[in-house]
């Protein structure tokens, strides 16, 4: 894909494509998924692609997603007419159209055929296989975090659960699974995951697991609608009663009303940042860790907190 005569944005798109797709495809088989956020069939296909790519990671298979709305130039180069469109890429070239492989068995059968014919680097070299596996785990953890940030906690939990099977000692995957299950309302399942982790010293003492614990603890403050309304009224009736305001903020977040919780806590910080040794700020930080530090909502709310603290 030549870059001469291209605009700056097009050149950037080409360089990104080279880095994300062409370079990995020199040794691996890249599943290239053209999708869009508004595409219903894409959302139905994505979980299957993610699952199969994860299972075939040790065979040298990588999944790369291209948003046709964000990367129109790349989509045009591939003459994408409809989505989802899925290609298998090897050494910078499409080697198969996977678009019609809509079931797990169909995709696996096609991948097996491709892998039997191409010199894709798999697990023969121990060091290379370990590095490749680590890269795949990192990729899928990032994907899980992105899906969780987009609000699909159930799907994120599925991705993280898959990663924990691939890498049982990966703290980020286990922490993500706990947070995703918690946000999906599956608190008991999240507690079971945490209980299993606590038997593994290598995981139990990781700071990421501590963040996941914070998510579970916050979820434990959930009350019914009537109790939440009563806590809200009590906090509003007496703004000087910081304990009541903190209790309302905790309950609001547990009920999924994170904007209301953040607004209350930020207002408390503004009124008296030192109250109870900075309890309101500490609770906000717990919420940030529970949701995920890369989540757009967390990023925006942290800016609000920083503005209050530092002007």
C-alpha cells in the first residue's frame, strides 16, 4: 500500500495499518475484521471471532478490527462494500475471505486449512511461542477493557473469562473478569472468582486484584429503590451531614447511578476536602479503580476532581 501522493491523514492510516496488520502478518495469520459500531451483524459476529482467535492464538492467529467509519481510507483500499467483511492476511496480503464463515465450526475449519498450507509461526519455538502468547493475552485484555468501557459488561466478562483460561496467572484478566461480572450484576459469580484467586498468592496480592475488590465492595452497598430515594432525600435535606451524603453516594453507585454518585462526592470534596481524612476523595478513587482507569467516564470525572483539587 503505497503512501506517495497521499494526504497526511491517509499516510497516518497507512502507517497504522502497516503496524497493526502488515507487520504482524509477516509471521502470523491476521484475521482482519472490517466493522462499524452501528452494524448489528458485526456485533453478532465479533464474539465468535474473538473466541476463535483466542483459541488459535498459540497457532499464530491474531485478530485485528478495523472500524470502517474511522478508517475509511483503509476500507476503500480493500473495496469493502458491506460489513462485516473479514479477511485472512498473511505476509501483507489477503489469503482468504472469511466473511461467510459465520459459525465457529466454519471459521475453525477454514483456519485449519489455511494454517496447514502457510508457514505461520506457531508454537514450535518455545521462546517465540511464549512471547506470542503473552502478546495475545495483552491484546485480549485490552479488548476486554474496551468492551467494558463501552458498557457491554456481559460480553467483557466472556472475553476476560477466556483470557483467564489462556493465562491462569494473569492478574489483569482476573481483575477485569471480577469488575465485568460486578458491573453485569453477577455479584455472586464475581465473589466466587475472587475466592478462587485468594488461594493463589501470585494473584491475591496484586494491586489490580485490590481494585477489583473495591468494585465488589461498592456493589455490596446496593439497596432497593425506596431505600435509595430515602438516602437521597436525607443527604439533600442536610448538606452538612457528610456521613449521610457518603452513604447516598455509595448506594447510588451500587445502583448503577454513577453520575449521581460522582456529583455527590465531588460536591463533598468541594465543601470540605479534608472531611474524615479525605473520605469523599478516597471513595471517588475507589470508584475509578472499580470502573477502570481507562474508561472515558473515569477520565472525564478525574478531570473534574483534579480541577477541584488543583484549580
